[in-house]
């Protein structure tokens, strides 16, 4: 199958599997797993943060950040289409006891002036603002890169009010590769960062959260409370090291090229509208004006050996990833043309 449902569908390479097999391990709850320790050190350095922590998933990393930064009864500001708001089962409210304040963004980016206006005052009736979250790249906005300048402006406002900033950087490396700006430059406008090893970077499991040593000390405790304190987990950290140290980061460039090639081809098929500016590895299409419903189109793509998914009521999402070749893109275009009779 040509699987374009997500970049989470990547499978570990031979090199990763070998590294897993050979990984030196210890009990990570005691801090004894050398492979985990190495991964955390590498990740902290890449992000320009004091310390990092290997966590089970992007969701767990985001939740831990919310739990460290916030107190129950506070409010968290984020963009209205943020993954943290739409797709984490209201976990921040459930676990951290906070409410979410969403702001309409443009291509995923909140206006700094809107963020400042949304920060709560000292009125006894109001919750305090406990955290500001930014998502980069922005999934729902079609893998849009939030420019570091926007992040810097929001960060400066946050600092003036003494509010921490968390970055949901599930696909931060895509933003970095697309702009040729080091991840550090994005991370410096944050107090904590989460990025996924198990998306475009191709590792099978896990995310990293990073921040100050104090943040990570507290994060480690929250990870334990959430049941995420794992033992000989170096076997899962080992492919993360390959993802960061070997070719995987640069390979994202190929995903981006494939996405552009796919978007350019789809653009010429009658009935397809591309809904996003394709900057990274995500393409959102709308086929309302075609002769097929989304369900039929997806079903027929599947009959051609191609998987994609719906993304909201009007969009189909294609996500290029390291299992996709240029030939696959040609096949997707051919099949789409056939299905839509053009
Ligand atoms: C922007 C964003 N943040 C967080 C996550 C959550 O990651 P995980 O699936 O590892 O929990 C995702 C997953 O798709 C995502 O796209």
C-alpha cells in the first residue's frame, strides 16, 4: 500500500532495528539507561535547552508540559485549530484542570496582539492565564510553518506577563528543514518544547520534551505519575538517536519535495482544490466540486492501493513520509485522475 494517511505510519529502518537489538539498557526510572540518557542529551543540545526527557508520545509530552506549567483553575491560550485543543481528548482539562482559550489564527499563527488581548487580568471573576501554546508546524493548517518572528513576538509578550510558552513541535524538524532555520532558533522562544521522533523522523516510538533543568525535574515526576516511567527503554530510545544523528532529519527534505510534486499534479486534476500552501509534508484537498464524494474517492484510491484520510468535514489529507517514493507520487496522480475521470 502507498500509505499517505500520516507520517506516523513510517516503519523503523534496518539500521534502527539493529540499534534496538544492540542497545545498552538499564532501569530508566533510576536514570540508569545509557541509551535513553544519550538520546536526551543529544535532543537537549539540538534544541538549545538545558535538559530533555524521553516520553511515550507527543500527547504525553504536551500533557506533561501543561501539568508542569499550570495550576488547576488557570487558562491556556492556543490557536483554535491546535492539536492540543482538537485532538487530545480534552486531556489538559482532565489532567491539569485548566480551561482552554482559543484564538483564531492565520495559517496556524496567532496574532501577537490577539494573544496579549487574551491574557487575563487580576479580576476575581477570571481565571489566570497559565500558559501559551504554539504549534509548529501546524497540522490542521496543512503543515504550515509558524515563522520564528511570530514566535519571538508572542514570547516577548509572554515574558512581560510572566507566562510560560510551550511549543507543540510534533513536526518541528519539518519547519526547520523547510526554512533552513535550525530547530534551536524556534525553540529559543519557548520555555518547553515537545517534538515527535515517531512522525517524519521515522522512529517507531516516542517524543522528547525539553526545557530548563528545573522543568525537566518536574516533568520526570509528572511522567511517573502518568505511568510513563519505563524501565529498560533504551531499546526504544536507540532508533531515536538514529533519527536525530543519522540521515533522517535531512530526509524530510525528500518528503517536502514529494508533497510539492503531489500538490502540483493534483492541482491539474479537475474537481480538486488544494486548500493549503504546501510548505512541508501535508496536502489538504477539497473535492466538493468533483463528481465523487470524499468517501467514494478514498474508497477508490484504496482499490488502487493508496491510503489517505479525511481531515474535517471538507478535506482529504495526504501526508508524505519516508515510505513514499517519487514513483508512488506518480501512481497517486494517475489513480486520482482516473477516479475523477479526467
Ligand atoms: C501537532 C501534533 N501534536 C501532537 C500530536 C500527538 O502525538 P502522538 O500521536 O504521538 O500522541 C500530533 C499527532 O499527530 C500532532 O500532529
